[in-house]
């Protein structure tokens, strides 16, 4: 049995450990490519005395910026400034920003630098774009395993399966095309070993970490389709619909880190690893905490699909109040089991919340219309017209069998997209919940698609997601208070919160944004700011359609042949 003094001493030790972790300065380091062109990054130097920095993680937003300022007379500033004029220097500069001893890492490629004189102070400002931008510079080929300039069949690449696996597979196929040098010359054809990249992934600059389809625990299936579309647009809707998060991390083997990518035990220093993670647990078969009360605790619901995969149905789960054993470990820091919310932030005068907004908005339209195209019906109509016209011409016009084609060419432009071309869906559960006064319908704008297809289902889900009821608690946590943002939770993790002056309920939302910033030149220590939830309920219909419906149709646009879309 521990005495009171022993418990107090252990608490003090733990508290001091957290204080020291918070006070430890972020560690920015600059890297460049090796002069000989071989895989891996070479260290330029460490900017521990940087004047200021501002770096942001955002959930599923690709290409976030980070800014670092260093003195203009700093040795790193002189090296960076000399890069454009040095014909032998590799031009790309990579930044890694470590905190909590490397447990939290931001990384990206330098977009530009600028020398500034302000208020008598000279400094160099370096602007970086985070490593998720790689997905903005990857195109989804219709067939990544065939040469692009010569032959691409089928016209559209569809992948259907669990969302985590499907997204990872889509990225992997195109990584094999790009990094494996299939049908294309390597970046440096004279580099030893660069020709065998399709089978040797140890020299790839980007890898994707995933499980086999039979081991994947994602319960939400999705359809991805691409015809040379940008990869971030191809996967965006699937990530949002399944509440998945794209994570990234560079492996620094120079620091003794090792690869955790299955089947790739050795990677180059600075290799980037992408991974789709489910830290939300929203569609977990065991249910997930979506709210609750201060007295009764969390309420868990199991999310199921009804009415043709278009509508979501929430079923209350009987909670046995069981918690993961790791929660009782005094050294456990998270991020927590997504089905059992790990952190609850109480909105009171004793925490570090700077600003807080609690928002709720009712659902809008109860019906959605999608489509505008049906190639099968159009082809059957044309065949019917040609057949009847050919028969008439043969018997009545002396064997003129070409009459059917002439009539079809004249008539079909007026009939294309008119026969069985639209799909209308009524969300009866939403209409019942809203009552007599309710808004009517929306159109799945963005692109016309086949009404008899899986793509139409995706468009319908996008329309209902864009117009569903929304609740959010957006807050700024300042320095994090007693929590360790970035270590205990990252964007994508579910966080419980209260707004006690308005309601006694506990709201549970995903962390959407995390920011680490400091300005030592102005006496501002480094601190984190977090945003929990997204106030979509406050958006106009046009804004929400732009976010959700366009995401849902991005993978379906410009496909040419719409038999699957």
C-alpha cells in the first residue's frame, strides 16, 4: 500500500516530466539530397536558434504551409541563399521539425525563401509545404501497369473495397509506376540499382503502409475511380465519408529510426511513409462515443447503413463501461482507443481554453437528385431506331438499309440523357425527424454520371452528407493546459468536450487542426493550438456543397465512359 507521501512524490515526478516535455524546444533541421543522386537525405544543419516558426497539421488537407525564420547572418541562411547560384547543389531543401524527442514530427519541402529587413532586423524566411503535397503531384493513371504514352486500358481505373485498403492500393499502384520506373527512365538512369525499383522498395522516396485486405479492419467500403485525376481529389471523399485520416512521417535512419513498413526492412534516410489511419472509429462494429452527459458518462452508437447504402442509421449500443487496460497505465499518453474516447476537455476556468464556440444546425433537404446520363439506355434506344429504320428502308425504299443510321444520327442528339437518366432519392428518416416544414431537394452538382451505377450512390451519399445536421465544438487550447497536443492526440482523433454554460452534454468531435508556433524574438514561447470539430453547420448550402458534393464527384468527373460512374 502506497503512502500519501509516495503518491504525492509520484504525481510531482509525473507533473515535472510533462512540464519538461512542454518546455523542450522544437528541433528544426534542414536536409538536402545527396550530391551523387543516391537515395537518402543529407543533413545541412540544425536551426535550434531559429527566431520563429509556425507549423500546422490539418486533417486531410493537402499542402499545408510552415514558416521558419532564421537570422540572415546564420550559417544555414548563407548556405540556403547560395543554392540557386551553385550549379552542383541539389535544389530541394527538406525540413523536419521534431518535438517531444521526435514523437511528433512535421516535415515538408521548401517552396521558397525570401530575405527580409524589418524594423532594422535582417532575417531569412523559409516557407515549406508539408509532405502531403506529394498526393497533389501524383496522377491516378487509368492503368498504372501499362505505358502511359502508348496504351491505357481500361479507360477508367475503378477500385472497390474497404476504404483504407482501397485508398492505399490506389496510391501503391501509382507509386510502383513512378518510383518503380515502370515503362519510364529513372530520374537518374546512370544511378546504380535505379532500374530495379519495381521490386526493391528500399530506395523509394515515398512508401505507403497498409494491411492486406483480409486483415484490414475498416468496415466502410468505397468506390474509387480515376482517369488521370489528381490523387488528393480521387481519395478525398472516401477519407471524409469513412472519417479516415491520412498521416505521414519521414523515417530518419541517421537518428537510428527503422522502417515499420511491412516487407521493407531497410529504407533510405528521410524516406516518407504515408498511412491511412482510422482514429475516429466512427463505423466501428463495437460502436463509438458520439456524446453523453457529465453524470451518465458517454453514450455509444453503432453506425449502420440503410436504404441502399445511401443513409446512415444510428443504433444505441449498450455500454458496459469497460475501458482498455492501457488507460490504467500511469505512463500511457494516448492517442487512445477510438471506440472509448481518451480525452475530455472541460470548458471551465481551470483549463487553458482561450475561445470556444458550440454550434448546431438542423439538416436541410430531404431529397437528392443525381444523374443526367445513362449510356445503356441511350445505346438501346439508338439500336432500336436503327433497326426499325433499316427494316422500313429495306421494304419500302427498295433495299435502302442505311435509313436507320441516318434517322438515328438526326434523332439521338435530342434523346441522349433523357431516358432513365435521373435518380431521385427521398431520405424518409430525415423527413420524419424534420416534420412538416422542411426544405425539399438538392442536385448532386459537379458532373453528370450514370444514374444506374455505383457512382450514383456515391453522389447521393455526398449530397446527404453535405446537407446533414451538424454539431461542432470549436476551441483554441492555447498551450494545451494539462494535455500534450500532438502526443496525446493528433488531427483525426476523437476528443470529448463540454460547453457547460449552455448544455450539460459532452460533445465528441474529431480534432481538425493542430498548430505549433513560436517567436523567440518577441518573447513568445512555443505553444500548441488545437481546433476540435468543424463548424459545417454554419456554412451556407453552396459552401457545404463545394466541400462535400464536389469531393464525392471528383473521382467521377471527366471519365469519358460512364458505365461505372
